[in-house]
C-alpha cells in the first residue's frame, strides 16, 4: 500500500512539473532570439538613424525660415547735428525675418537623397541577414535538443529492456532453472546502460542551457521543446546548386546589402562631382527697427517700427574656381570606394555560391547517411531479435546477447543523428533559397 501511495504521489508531482514546463516551438525560439538579441537591437537602432538621415536629406529641399531680434546700446561723446561733441546715449532695436532656398547645386541634394535611401535599404538588408543567421543558429540548437531527447529515450528504453531481462532471469533462478551467475553479466550491462542514460540526461541539460543562453533567457530548468511533426516528411529539393543560387541571388539580404552599398558609392561620386558646378540660391529678408537718441526728439516705438519697415530679395551665385584640388581628390577617393564596393559584391556572390554548394552536397550526404543508418537499424534490430531468441532457447551466451543489444543501441543512435542532420541541412537550404 505504501509503495502504491509513493508511486501515485510521484506520478502526480511529475505531471505537475510537466504542466509547468514551457514547451517551445522552433518558431517561438526564433522569435524570442530576434526579440532579445542585442546585435539585432543595435542594428535596429542603426536603421532608425539612417531613416532619420534619409528624411532629413529630403527635407533639405525645403526653404529655411529664421527670425531675429537685436537690442543694442551706445554711450559716450559723439558729434551732433551742430557739429559739436556732446554726451549722447543711444538705443537701437531691430526685428527681422529671412528665408532662403537653394535653386541649383549641381543636383547635389538629389544625389544625397538617393544615397541616403540606398543606405537605409542596405541597413534593412543587414538586419534581415542578421535575423536569418540567428534563425539558422537557433534551428541548429533546437534540433540538437530534439536529437538529445531521442538519444535519451533510446538510453532509457535500453535500461528498461535490460531490467526486464534481469527480472525474467531472476524468476528462472528462483525456479531453479538457471544458475545465479548467469545474470551477473546482465547486471553489469544494466549498470553501464544506467551510466549511459545519466550521460544522455546531462547532455540534454547542457543543450537546453545552450539554447536558453542563446535566447537570453534567465532560466532553462523549465525549458522544453516541441518535436516538429514534419521532420521525417521533409524532402530535399530537387533543384541543382546553380538553380538555388540563381534564385537566392535575387533576394538574399547579403547580396541586396552589397548592391545597395555599391549604389551608395556610385551616388557618392555624383554628390561630390556636384561641387564642380556653380550654386544658385534665393534669399528674402523683411525687417524693421526702432532708434532712440538722448537729447533728440524721437518718434514713438510703434511709429518707428511702421516707418522703418523694409523688404528685400537677393540672388547668390557661387562659382568654384580653385579649391586646392579638394573636389578632385574627393572624387578620386569616391571612385576607389566604388571599386571596393564592387569587390565586396563579387565576394558576397562567391561566398553565397560556395555556401549553397556545400549545403546542397552536405544535404545529399546526410540523406544518404540517414538511408544507410535506417537500413543498419533494421538489420541490427533483426539481429538482436534473433540473438534474444537463441539466448532464451539456451543456444547463445549472455555476451552474444549483450553484443547484439549494443550494436542495436549504436545503430539507433546513428539513425537518430543522421535523421536530424538531414533535417537541419534541408532547413539550411530553405533559408538559402
């Protein structure tokens, strides 16, 4: 009765623990990593800055508008209207408003707008690339946990199988049909399998810790992952590496980023070359003032403001003649920047092609290993069944049974590893397309 109560309490506590666990899907892990990753947050801030720069480049096309006010005083001797010196105090107040707009600047502002837009789009692509890399790493960590769970289950099943076999042999010993020494090898095997199970549990905990740290979670003790339903059903795309590359090169963020940066470099040349051209701006001013002089009759403040109103327009033309070769050298530097950006684009395409080729053939190899491991697992399972029947019939030793069981355990582990490696390689190709 006590044993039943203990077992019931243990089952209840275990069910409560399982219900308290947070089971994460792969997408939830990816979303959490995106939300918590500091590099992503930093890149988002960079994008916001570039968006502000782009908006300001567009607003630079608008005219400016400024108001001014000035108050001044003067003291001391000065000439008066009778050409004699006398002590005079004076006060002057002025108000003004002015506006200006650039009419022509060699299209410098236009090119700057386009350059800032390219910068913003490059920042968007960099952010997308960063998120895709994080998704790839999270997928690898997630699948490692799923694999470790399956390896742990294999270890648990092997312990249960050996325990059941020992129980069966003990019943035979108790019935006097088998010598007690016959089960010692099975007990030794059980101890080894218990150690394998403990190692599998520790490996699973470490993989959970790795994922929790990558997701920047405070705790991992209640972390668990949901095994995707489509792992076994995943099929490798029949597209060749060249077909995948031709598809990926049109939308991969690292390619887009390199293209936008090249566009920015080309526009930087045009922006700098605009300094070779004259610039023309239009200005408008409107103002009034009040002047008060001691010892002299002065009109009222309001009358002077009304009488002293004035307005004006101005055109300002600046023609560059000699600037110590500053513009020329800045243009030469910008042209070098184009060549550098072109090399970066070519390198990004080359690296993408290498990655696709390697990922494709790794996926092909992983699929072959999985198929071979599946056949090996089936063969070893049949071999163990046959060895177990021989052992129970007294025609095989415990060592032969142990060897067949060990071979089956290894085959199960290799089959699980090959299966999840294949699934990861397929997922990686999906990210690259």
